[in-house]
C-alpha cells in the first residue's frame, strides 16, 4: 500500500512538473494561478488520463500500427492535454501561437514527466535506501 501511494505521489508530482515547465517555456500554455484548485484538478485529471490512455493507445497501436509504438507517450500526452483544456474548471488553457504551442506542449510535458518519473524516486527514496544499506552493513560487520 505504501509503495502504491509513493508511486501515485511520484506520478502526480511528475505531471505537475511537466505542466509547470510547459507553462514557463511556452507563451500560449497558461495555468490559471488565481484558482489553485483548478491547477490541482488539472494535475489529477492529466495524470489519471495519462495512466489510462498510454496502455490503451499502446494496445491499439500494437494491433493496428506497430510503427507508431515509439510515439505513444507523446500521443497520449497530447490527448490528455486536449481533454484537460476542454474541462472548464481545470485551470489550463492553450492559446496563441496555436501550432507552436500544440506541437511543443506535449513534447515538453512528456519529456519532463518522463525524466521526473525516473529521477524523483531516486531523490525521494535516497534516504530510505541509505538507511537500509547502513543497516545491512552494520549487520554484516557485527
């Protein structure tokens, strides 16, 4: 249960980082900071959609277009962003320049989310791993 909660936290945190970086880098990607609840809603919806869409899209692509399997992460990110933008209270809008923003936003969010999912466990669990190593070293040294 604790592992599930840690993984859920890491996935939500990585989604938040991806959306934040896109907000900082892209002029048309906007998070509505006047309502923090909208941003939390956007994170939860986006992360949930990502976790559901990725395996589903991978299954469809595997059956119908195996050459597209490499782009599943970016494609599911694009679909999740479209859905979140369409939800009025989610606090996320994508505006001008449309083409640039809609092309770069999924790439940036996907890349940051992937890197955060890779590195956040190392950062968050480092102390716990160090404690286990110290315990193990103490038990073998005694």
